């Protein structure tokens, strides 16, 4: 199930990616998870370094604390981001699409729990 989130903020990035990431991580609770980046386009040293690495690799494992700092969208920011968090049998995809909207793709229960924290939400195809 994929939801589009069009809430905006006043950062150069324009969208509350950090908040989305924090809420997703909260939903994982105490589960140990891994954060993978599969697309990274935007502005800043780390964002562009990941973009370069992804020219040769399908995905890269990223430190969640580093991502948390980058996702604030102030010193570095994303235009396009595709990320995936995995833990045991749970998989959540999220990101920022073409500087137009955030998204989350997960099971219906997980995704609907996350999007309740946002105001401008639409279900893909809905």
C-alpha cells in the first residue's frame, strides 16, 4: 500500500522527510532494522556521494543517525530519495519523489499508522 504525503515545511528540501523517518522508526519499536538507500539525488556532500555509489551498486547500507541528520533538509537535501527499512519480515519503502511529495509503501496497518501524523495524504490510485 502506497501513500503520498504532500505536507510541506520551510526547509530548502520543502518536505518533512525527517519527521516521516522518525515516525517510521517509532513504528518499528525495539526491532533491529537496517536502512538501505536505493536512490539519492539532491544537494550536499553525502547526498551526492551516495548518488555516485549508486551508479555502481543497487543499494547502500546507511547509518540511521547520519540519515536522520541529513533528512532534516537544511544543510543537505534530497530532490529524489528511495529508501528501504527492513527488520525480520517487515519491509517499508519511503522517500521523496521528484521534489513533489513524500511517500511510504508498507503493509496497510503500518502505513496507515504512519500517515495519521500528516495532513495532506492520498492513497495511490485513490
